[in-house]
C-alpha cells in the first residue's frame, strides 16, 4: 500500500512536469499561429502515444496518469490540428524534406 502512494506521487510530479513542457509551445502557436518549424507526423505520433498512456492509466486505475495524459493529449491534438490547418491540408509537402535527394 505504501509503495502505491509513492508511485502516485512520482506519477503526479512526472505528469505535471511533462504537461508543463507542452504549454509554452501551445501558447506560442495560439498567439502567433505559426507552425512552420513543427512536424505534423511527430505530433500525430505523440497523440497516439498519449492516447495509449490514457488507456494504460485506466488499466492501472491511476488517476494521475489518466488526468495528465488527457491534458497532454488535448494540448498535442491542438498543436497537431493547427499544423494541419496551416498546411492547408497538404501534409505530403512536409514529407518531401525527409526523402533522400539523388543527383
């Protein structure tokens, strides 16, 4: 029982700090509406990852994991939505920069 309390404390601290990491980026996008330097596929992958964290939190019945993962998921989905909107739906344009260039 005592280990469970320590695990929740660690999960709460980690969830709070990792949520704080996304807030400045989301705020900057909200103010400037600029997403040119951000990769759509990275944030799409992060959205899937945090959705899985929500599921994991539900399976463990850990409220701290569930709450902070949902908050982070909404922040990441907001950023992903703004990136997609600024591309005007042309996501394949951003993919070209990763392709090898042959001469």
